[in-house]
C-alpha cells in the first residue's frame, strides 16, 4: 500500500527540511534525508517494511553527524564579541569587592558589572583591576599593580 504513496515520503522529507530551517542544531535534517531515501524506495516499488527500515536506519545513522556538521558550518564567535568582550579589559572598582559578603562592582567602559576577586582578597573602591573571566553575571578580576584611579 505504501509503495504507491511515494509522494507522502517526499512531503515528509520536505517538511523535515523546512522544519530544520526554523530550528537550530541540524537534528531534523537527518529525518528529512531518511524520508527522501524511503520515498525513493517507494518509487522503486519496495514494500513498506523496507521503506520504514530505510527511514529508521538512515536517520539514526546520520544523527551522530549532527555535532560535526553543525561545527563545520557554524563560525566561531570572534574575540571581543558577546559574553567574553570584557576579558582582558581594565576597570575601576566602584563598590568594594568582597567575595565573602558577595559585594563588589566595577565600571568597565560605560557599564557597571558585579565583580569577584580571583584571589579572594578584598579590593577597595577606586582600585584598578583587570577582568580575567566571566562567571555568570559576575566578572572575575585581579588587582592591577598600579593601585587606585587618579
């Protein structure tokens, strides 16, 4: 019965491919390819068991390629963009940084950020610091040797 419904497999393949366009991760695409292979088998007159078997085997075999394929077609984020844009930048402490109490803020460019000391030491208001990493909404900083802002 499904041997005559090759077009159903092709519609499913098209829907999977279109669905992939609206989602991320290159996961649905493999089901589209599996459905297309099943559609070709239906055109050749093979039974439904072969069509379903090909759909499952091809789709399942291609799923492990998702990560490799996504990495190959996705560019890495350039340095200085997004969450890591502040790493390596100098800042000024605007609220004493004390990891024990959870307090501390810095001004970097025109932005205020919550901050933590990498070494755990308290850092006084006005001190110059360098951002070494980001941990959630906090920037991790180290004290500059220059001391406080002039």
